[in-house]
């Protein structure tokens, strides 16, 4: 089930076929394999958020996941993660101010 979901989501996300013959043990740099595997693991484990530095993944991968699995995995970057934390009550006011501090 996992292998099928990875190859399907990879195809929908990149518009290409999965580049390797073995989904679980192969790796190829620069193909978004890490983001796809991580997002599919979030679906299987029921995680709500996936943290990444990949700008394309932030914009598109969550939509592909939702369309294929009906699961909601929010793909966020560092700034978005900070905004989620700042808007919550899980950290103190002082900690929220430290998180929101931006160097110029």
C-alpha cells in the first residue's frame, strides 16, 4: 500500500514516473523523493504537519496529498511554522516574541 501511494503521489506531484525500481531502498538526489516519502509517512502516521525547506512542496504537495488520500497534511516552511506557534497558546508570550523576532 505504501509503495503504491508513494509512486502515485510522486507522479501527480512531479508529472513524471517514479525514477527508481525499488521504492523502499533506492534514493536519487534532486527528485523530491524525500518530500514525497515524508508526506506519505505523515498520512500513514496521522501527522498534521510536515516541515520542509522545499518551496515547491510547500505550495503543491499538500494539495496532491489531499486529492489522492483525503488526508490533510499541512506542508509548512520555517516562517509558516513560526506563525502557527505564535498564534497558539502552547508557548508563553515571551517565547512567542522570541520566535517572531526577525533579523534585518
